[in-house]
């Protein structure tokens, strides 16, 4: 696995992942009471957190993108 996610990108992905998980499980908003939105947000949130922790995004690899300066 080659690192292709930079620091700012990792921070934004982690924040987005945390927000989506919060909305899915703790917010109590009516939209997220629907299973499609609740579990959709949860899956996307977990993916965002995972790519942030691994410093690697499979989609970036397929597209040949990198957001890190020294990789």
C-alpha cells in the first residue's frame, strides 16, 4: 500500500467520518431514522475513517491522485 492521502485530506476525512457516524447513530434526526440513510451514512463514515487511518485511498490509486507532498 502506497501512501496517497496528505495530512489535510486525512483530517478532513476523519472529521467527515465522525460527523457521519454521529448523524447516523446519535443525532436523532428524522432523516437518519430511515435505514437507508442511517446505514448509508454509517458505511461512508467508516470508509472515511479507515482511509484516514491507513493514509491510503483506493479511489485515488485508481485515478493516480496524491494529496501528500512527500510521497
